[in-house]
């Protein structure tokens, strides 16, 4: 009995200690809830990216591994607040940079914007109705109480409807927006017409008086000046997350290799005209793996050779590059199986690496994408990013390797700038080039080599020869339109000219774009820093184009970002005052059905419409055409009436929701 009593006492003490420890552990866990919440928000944003492009696949296992790596890298601190800040920043930056390098340029800002708004919506800074207004528009809003348009020449009815929608959906912050604009009309017109309204305070400091969130700038610019919405999205993302989320770093093969393991394939996602092979081979030479590296381009009959090459490389610890996986669809199941076998460490040498290249393809193995490290290979977006990327593989030795160092340095810079300009002109569509040409890095490399060889010759620089070889052969060889060739040569003459050797020579009228003042002595890093000082959004003047050329492009880009964001959002009613999707669709379909006109009949037609010809006894050609069109239109009305009725029944659960009706349901939203 004594021993039982002692045991009971010891057990009770341990239970009590365990309960106290559980309380302490629970309290400590709650302190880190914010980090876990941020991680979950990030994961669901990244998981949704697969709906944009089938190559944007990231598994939960891969994400958790990244999450743990970022936690280990975060700076330690005994102060819980500092530790939380370090963890939050490291997780956000580390995961974004890892994911961002696997995205195409068009989708990088979209990803940043999704992360920023997801965090803000979770924090309650952006309401669901405001978010829906930006993506879906006004929706079914009662306009009966809308104030009169104060200036019908400046504000279209659509623009004024949107302003009224902002006032109604953000009634807690700007309930007097329409009145404010009407009373200070000229100031607001000046604000809308300003070059950079997203950086200017609103008239009479309205944003401070009403305590508006910067998100309201996006709403106002979408309604009043959509061509300026894209730069506002960039500014919104910068304010929320920082500059690292709008200035995207260019990843190198060395960084990919550092993050990879023998069981992690490295996937290069190709774009038209891009080939990462030379970049990979250069790195392989740096680490003494080029001589043993196996390279094979996949295609019909190459499967067994590729399998044999991978098996041998796994044993010896060498590298394998399988190119153009998208060209061998039937081999993809085998590729997936090969990558699964890499998980067995006992069968794979620690130095083994598998590199894959493929264009985006829906049939590319999802597990390989989810667990692999991805890198897109395409020119970066923006003039500044393009020039910086051209300087990335360059060393100080290459910069100084010339018999005419001053001329070589300035000409190199000019060529890189020219390469960026002709690539970025493509964004203007037919205004930039009549035909979209796929200029790539090999054009620049060849032109740089030829320029270097020409400078090594004794005597004066052969400018005409350089212009001809670079303009007509290296770059001009791709150009098929005569007017495009004239334009290309006119642009090239700004950069391959004796004037470029003058210290005060400028590439643009504003003088923003030029060679570095210290180009004679600057090293590669100083060149990169100089280029990094260029504006984030370049003006059309640098392309030799009018400012109006930018309006349509910026509007299209902003619309593209919002449409991509909308495409991956859950289907829900937009701007409907809290109604569910089903209620919204029922209301819309009933309204559409009620507004359908009656079928067309001949009774009310003009006497001459279906008149019979006295000579032939047949209906006139006009009557024949009208009767056929009437028949078609009546069939259309019958189909619309039937499908709208079926949609309402399907939403109510009376009939089965077919695939066609489900498409209608989504389209209504």
C-alpha cells in the first residue's frame, strides 16, 4: 500500500508537471501562430498558380521543405518580436524568390500582387466587395441614387458608374467620393491626367482625410485611368512587400545547383527562342563536370538511350541533360518513373544531377514539376532588367580584354542597350515591329564577339562594317519585313556610332539613358549598379516612340494581370451586397429571361418586306433573306429561353447541372 501511494503521488506530480509544460508549450506555439498563418496563405497562393500555367506545380512536401529551410536561415534572436519579424521576412522572401524563378515574366508581378492582396485581405485591410470590384467590375448595383455626372465630356457614364460603385462598396471610408469629385472637379481632372497619379496625393488630401488604403488608388485608377493601373499595382506591391517583389532577380545555374540534391531534378521551362544549354555547359565547365556530362535531345527512339544514360550517371555521379522533353510525349510516364527512383539514396551517387528542358506542356509529369527546381529561360521584362541580365555572365576580364579598352567598354554597353531596346519594342505590338521577331542572347553574343574582333584590328574602327554585319546579318537575318529592317538599322545607328565615344552622348532626349560617366574605369559591378538606377517603368521616348504608344500597352497589361488573377479566384458573386453565387445567378438569369424579346413574326412587317414578284411569282430576294434571318433569330431566342430556364432549375436542384449549364453558371459570375 505504501509503494502504491508513493507511485500514485509520483504519477500525480508528473501529470501536473506535464499539464504545466503543455500550457507553456501551447503559449509558446501561439506566439508563432502568425508565422504559420503567413505560411499557409503563401502556400494556397502558390498552389493556385498551377491554374495559370501547367508548369507552375509545387507540392506541399516541396513547400514544407522550403518553409523549414527558410526558418533555419532566419536570423536568431531572444526577443520574440524580433524573431517573429525575422522569420516572417525570411519565409516570405525565400519562398517567393524560389517560386519566382520558375515563373514566366508575364506572371511574376501577378504572383507578387496575389501574395500582397492575400495578406491584406486576411488582415481585413481589403474588403471582399472592394476586391471583387477591382476584378469583376460594378456588377448589379442599383444606380437609381447615383449623383449626376459633373462633366460628361471628361467622365464617361461607365467611369462615373465605377466611381459611384467605389463610394457604395467603400461606404465606411469614402461615402462622399462623388460629391468630393464634383466640388473639386478641376483638381481631380488634373490628378487623373497627371503622368504619375499613383505617386501623387489626391486633391485636398482626400486620402488622408478619409483614411483611405492605397488599394483605393487602384480602384480609382481602374475606373478613371486604366492605362496607369499597372504602375499603381507595382507601387501597391512595393509598399506592402518591398522592392524585391517588383524587381525580380535573375537566377543563375549556380543558385539552382546549390538548392538541388541528387533526387531533385532541375527543370528549365523553355520559351520561344531560348536555349539554356550554353548557360548550363558554362557552369559545368566551372565545376569540372562538362567532360563527363551526358546530353541527349529526346524524340522518337531516344527513350532507351536516355534511360541507359541516366542509369550510368547515377552510378558514376555525373550529370545528365535531357533536352526537349515536350517532343516525346509517350516517354513522359517513363521519365516520371525514373525521377521517382532517384528518391532511393543507396542507388544514386551524391554528385548525380538530372537536368530537363521542356516547353510548357499539360502532359509533362506533375510529380516531377512539383518536387523539382524550375527555372524559366526568357528575356526579363523591362529595359532595365534586360540590360542587367546581359551583364550577369560578364567578368572584369572580358570587360578589359581589348586593344582599344575605352571604345570596347562603351560599344559593349551600347550593344547591350540596343539588344534590350529591340526586344522591348515587341510589347507595343504592330507599333513596335510589323512582325514579332524572336531576338535572343545568341544574337547579342555573336555581335559582341564580332565587335571585339573588329576592335583588335589596327587602324580606325570600321563603323560601316559593324553596322552592316550586326544590322543586316546578326539581327537583320531574322527580319523579313523591309520596313522593320529600316527601323532596326535606324535604331542601331544610335548605338554603333562614333558619337557614342563622346562623354555627353545620350540615348534618349531626356538624358536618362546614357553610358556611365566613369565607363573608362568602371568594373562590371559598377556597370550593373548604374543600370539599376534606370527607371523601373521606361518611357516610350527611349524607343523613339510617342507617349501615346504606351497608353494602349499599359491598359492591356493591367487588364491581363487582373484577368489572370480573376481566372484563379473562387467562383463567387461580385459586388452583390453579400448574396451567394447561386442567388446571384438566379437573379441574373431571371432578369435576362424577362428581357428576351418575343419571337419575330411576319404580321407586323412592312408591305414590301415579303412581297411576291409579279414576274416570277416568287418572293423577292430581300424577303427571302429576311425570312431566313428571322428563322435563325427565332431559333436563337428559343435556345436562350430554354437554357436560362434550365439553369434556374439546375441551381434550385430540380434538374442535373450538366457541363454546359455549369459553364453558363461560371460565365454569369
